[in-house]
C-alpha cells in the first residue's frame, strides 16, 4: 500500500487552511494555489483532506505490486 | 346515498383518485377537509399530518408528492395567501398536488364564516412570475367529489398544482351523494421513468409526451429538484436559453391543452336575451333565478364554468357569436374578477355586465332578476 | 468520471461534474458538507434511500452537489418539505442541510415543531452567523454587537443557542461541532444520522467573506484558528462561570435521548389500530 498526496489545482481556491494546519508544515500557497513543498516530510496524515473546503487535496492509497 | 358536506366530498373524491397524503392547517371554512382527511386516510393506509402553519402545510404536501404519493392540502383565503409561494414552487418544479381553497369573505381575516368568490384572480396570479394555473369550481356536493378526482387527474397528467376553488356555500352545504362502488372515471397516475437511472434526465420531456416522467424519491433515480431555473437535467443554470425553454414549457403544457382542461355547462343558450356566466356556489342562485326570469319574460341562458382556469375564452366567444347573444351578465361573489376575463374574451362582441356582492352575503335570485331586467331594459 | 481528480469519498458521494462548488474561498460549508458525506458513507445507508433537503441560502446549495435524492426548496421551508417526504416514505433517510437564517429565522417555526414531533429527520445547520447569499446581513446567531450590513452600528439582538432551542423543543439528539473539528464532526453526524428521531447538529461554519472580514475576525485561516482556540466541550463548560464561557463555542453531544419517532408512532398508533378496528 502506497499513499500519495494528490492536489487538484483546478478546484483549489487558495484559502490556505490546509497549509496552516498541516502538522509537518509541508504545504504552501503559491499564487493562490496549494503546493507540496516537501514531499519527503509529508506524513500522509490527511488532515488537509479533512479540512479542505474544496476537496482539492487528498491522500490516495494505491495497491503496489510485489 | 350518503349525506355529506362539500368539504367532506372533496376528501372522498381525493381518496377515490388515490390521494394518500394530506398535510394541512385548520382554517374556517375549510377545516372539515382536514378533519375528514384525518379520519379517513388511515383507513386506506394513507397519512395525515396537521402542520405548524399554512406554509408548512403546502410544503409538506409537495414533499409527500415528491416521495411518490398523491398529495393534497386545504385552506381558505388567509391560508391561501400564505401558500402561494410554495404553489409557485410546485409549478416551477412540476410537482403534482391539489389545493382545496374554500373561499371565504375577505380581504384579510374578513368574515371567516361567510362565503365569497374573491380568490379567483389569486388562484390565477397568486404566486410571483409566469406560471400556469388550473382551477376548478364545483357547484354541488357531488360535483365537489368528481371535480376533486379531475383535479388529481390534471395534476398528475400535467405535473402541476391544481386548485379546487370551493366556496363556503359548497364547502358547508350538505347534500345527498351517491358514492360509486366502482368509479366510472379514468384515474390518471404520473408516469414513472422506464430508462436506466444513469440515463435519466429528470426534466427532459420525452418525444410525444407533455411532461417528463416522475419517479418518487427512493425509487432508484437519484435526481435534483429545485425552484431555481433548471435545464433538462434538473440542475440550476443561469442560461437564458434554458430559462426561456423551461418557462415556455411550463406555460405551454397547459395552454396547448386547454381543450382537455376546459369544462363548462350550458343551459338554454339558444335565443337567450341574456347569458348569465357564473360558477361555484353562485351558480345555484343563478339556477334559481331562471324560473323568475321566465315569468318576467326574459329568456335567460346559463354558462356555468366548472374549469375557471384556464378560462374558456374561445368557447365563450364562439357561443356568443353562434347564438347572436347581445348581453352577458357575470354573477360572482366578488367586486368583479371573472368579468374581466369575459370582457377580455369578448372584445366588445356583446355587452358585458356584472353582479356581485362583497358584504359576506350570498347573491339572491331576486337581485339577479333585477339586474337581468336592467340589462334587458337598457339593451 | 475517471478523469476527475478527486478522492474516493468524493467520487462515491458527490456529483463531481457539479464541482468545484460555488462557495467562497475558505468557506466552512465545504468542510462540513464533506464531513456529512463521509458520515453518510460510514453509517452504510443505501444511497438510493438518502434524501437531502435544503432551503435557500449558501448552505442550501449543498444538496445539488451530493449524489442522492436531493431537494432544494424555498427559504426556510426545508424542514417542512422534509416532513412531507419522511412521513410519506418513512424508509427514506431524510437529512436537512440548512443555514442559521434558513433554520432559525424564516424557518424557526418548522425547526421547533419538527423537534416537538421527533420526526426522523437529521438537521445539520451550517451556522456561519450571517446571511451570506444576500451579502452579510445579521442572523439569529450573529453575536451581539458584531456588525453586519443591516447592523452597521452593531447587532443589538440576542442570539439563539440552537442546541438549547432544539433540546427545549423536543429533539432527541442534539450536538454542536465546528468546521475545524472534522473528526468530531464526522462522529457527531454519524450519531445524528443513526438516531431514529429528530436530530440537530449546530455545525459552526465560517464565512470569511461577509462575517470574518467585516468583524475583524480575519480570513479563512484565522476563522479556523478562532474555532480551534475558542472551543470547549460541554462537560468542561459545566464547570465554568457564565463569564468564562461567554465567547466560547461549546461543542460535543448536548443531548442523546432516543425517543419514539413520529412516523413509527403514526403507523403503530393510528394506521395499524384503524385497520385492526382497535382505534379509540
């Protein structure tokens, strides 16, 4: 199982709630859109997903072969 | 043969038509409709609820219809005023339902126990914006029964609210009525969709149909209903094209089918000196005037509306032309409402006169006779 | 819908072709709507039997996005329409999504009477203390002395405590949560949905556009921080003085007292008895 943080910038309105409450502070708002600035430090806790008013950021769990 | 009040007969007719949901609020002189519905509906497995106010009564009625039931409410003037916003919603969202309005004397709280026919124009134009109205006015207890069945048929067939314009005279009148064991009348039920849910477009009118099929909530078609302008998917849109299309559809489904909706009774119109156009409880006064008129040497014809809206303008015009009628006297319990429609329809083809009353009393035959004499003397 | 970039939850419970929604940047409503969808999924309701009803206002746009039987009605009347739907078809899970103006001002009468009947409807009030759709007028939950476009000198009216109102009116499940406390919100929504009678959740939302900005409560982030820093639970609040809890949001379960549900009573005490000839 691999977890990936996904961002749908088309839906992001740049409110900054996800970045502010991100525990490891790996998110930022650049030109009114969310960006993942440090992929390695992201713990995939998905608090951003829970609090995103626009469903623009989420953690996807993918089955990994092998 | 049973002795029933007009208000009770409405409920019996509704149940015969398949009504299984009633939500209302008590108001004189319509309260017996709610009382009879509360008593009778559980016997047929139906539901009755007394809501907290008139607005809620209309809203819950529409809710019941959306859940798939044939639904009805009843009210009178002040309550009708409160219901009109949601009647407009039902028109816009195309939700079939029936509203019994037992007209009482107004304006405002008026004379609650006295008759009137003062809500006729409100039945047509009560809610804001352009929408069609179907309104039927019975003149007897047994007609209240049959007219309510027809109201449900029209509501289901055209997916629109239908108003039964009772008045206190008919609502509180007790008459013998034969309730048929087996109804000799077609009962129309709304069409349900037959397509797969993923292909369902809630407001798309299928080729050759008048209105879209309507599933009840919970039947597997998850769709959206709104009072906003919507397209054929049912979702809101700001498109003027969609707005024009929807609003035209709402009007034309009734305007294109007036022949199906219009019903009236004609009595002795051939060679009449004066044609008396009337409806509802007042038609009984007019009937009683006929003998007096004959004795006074006046040939009196009667045009009794059963369908008040849409108004039978073409039919009236044709009858006036065909029989070379010189005078039309409109008898109604108001300050002059349907007379405006008559005037508009006839465009000067005959003299249009009015007799009404706005003091809470009924019209009496001698008063109608006096007016007939005046009309004849001046014409 | 494979090309739509959205989480499994959103794909399963939303009409993704209608997204993004119309709400402003940072509006708490989106958070609460997602939490409600998560709760509906978690409790395992058959989506064909879920019916979402709303009135008018920002909150009331929610049903249009959600992939259930959805009904967007007239201002204030959502609970009245919902009452008709529920009584006509009790097997439906009827959920009202409404706002503070819709539920507590124009629709206040329906709110208290549905609670009194304990009819099986879950009402989630997206409470942002303002009329957002019309541009920031004061509502029955705008705090005293805050400003609004119709209270330019400050709002001089007391507020409704929706939990106390729902409780006093007879609702059998009453709770409060916020758009910040999402895990709590999901749990509360689940319990509200599973309660058979009338459930009310006063869900505190934030309107950065018309409330936060106008009252120096800041932008979306600052409003979320305000919810985070000023919320206490009902148990803690019990031990505090009136002064201490004055500006606090008191969250959690306020009442969980299952009671006979209206439609069930109607079936059992009215229809069944009449059909058996046992009616009084």
